[in-house]
C-alpha cells in the first residue's frame, strides 16, 4: 500500500469519475485505474462499485477512503512540520468559518495573512457548523472557527478566541429604532424575523425568539443577509452577531442597537483535531484574529499565552 494509491482512491471518491480523478492527479486514466485495482487486489477488498454511474464506493470502501484521507492529511502535516522548522512560516492552511462569521472576518483575515505570511497558501471554506465539523474530522480542513457551544460534544480540541454580543437589527419604522440601547423587557411584542438554522442553535436566543408575546416569522433556510433584507423591506427586527454588523453598509449600521443583557453573547473558538501537529499555524491564525477583532472582545488567555499542543 502506497501514499499514491491512497491519493488516487480519495480523488475518485471526490470526483466520482475515473477520468476526472486522473486529470486532477496528473496521470492517465489507465494508470489511475490499474493502480487502484492493484490496491484492491492487495487488500482483497472492492473499494468502488464500478456498476454505478457516477461511480460510488462500497460500504467498506467508504470507510477505507475516510481513513486514507486522514493518513494523507497526517503525512502532509509531518512534511510541513519539518518544512516549517527549516523555513519558518510556509505551507498550506485550510480553514473553515461559519456563515455568520466569514463576511466579517474573512476579508480582513485574507489581507492580514497575505501581508504578514506571504508563504502560507490560505484556503477558506464558509459552511454550516455540521459540515465544518464533519470535514475537520475527515481531515479535509486543518481547523475551523465556530461557536464554542457547537463542539462541546465532539472529540475536537479548541481554544476560545473571543466573545461577541448578539445585537438588535431594527427597522427605522419601529419604535425601538429611537433608542440607543434596548433591554430584553423592551422586546415584548412586535414582528421578529428568525432564521431557525442560526437562532435555534443558541439557547439564549431560542428561549427569547419562541416567546408567545412575539409575532415571529421563522425561516427554515437562508442567511443573515436575507433577514436583514426582510427587516429593511417589511419592518420589525432581528438579532445578529456583533461582528456581522461590521459587514453591513453604512446605512444599515445605523439600524443596529445594543441589547443590555448578560445573556445575549456567544463565544467563538478555534477547533482542531487531536492529532494536529502544526502548533505554529494555530498561533498564526490566533495572531491574525487578534489583529482584526476588537481587543475588548479577545479572550485574555489568547492575549497572554501562545497555543500549545
């Protein structure tokens, strides 16, 4: 069994097509097919069901491919660990971010990374938490930036980065628009727009948004930008994360209000696999976050200490 064989089966699983996988790997289709066939013969397992179109892995094949991804990831980390010791900050970084974070963080993150670490190739993926965790566990990502509460029941390690408020985004036509700060008891009635995939992930928000005194409109799918548009066009209000407000245009930022409550907060963490070895890369990401997130939001531990693994 060779790394090349593992690379080929991972590519076929990704593209579900032998020709496309061969092109991605830079070899001919016959070379890729014969190499995979030799692996199947060696371990006496049929990895792919070639009768399916597009091609699919068998049940055992899927488990083998998943493990192959981890092995390739760890071999790459080992190579980059040695390279980083010799050449400092070089290599690839695959990082995932929540859709409620990426619009506010990624543009500044990319700029800071290019300016300070030009030899690191950064690939950022924006996806829901479940997808990010799944890809991290499969070693398809190096690390993810997510809500701390979403990874408590996983086998991942995490470091808390910062805490942000949940803010009120309110229509200019609503009476609360005239207030600089709003107390939770002021939100007794009215039209509130709720994105279930976002607001229901946070108990402190779902307890509020499901109150009978509110005229709540729930969206099963969509984005925070959709909620903002709904408020702009239809009136009422919604709840958004503090950093997300920075991604709004100047006119929309005038519709943001602080909620005076110790409950309306969330903590954001940097999560990674237990077998992740690139301590330096973790600290590079943490340092970039410290530069682009307001200092009063950053966790004291990150301010004072380096991440050690």
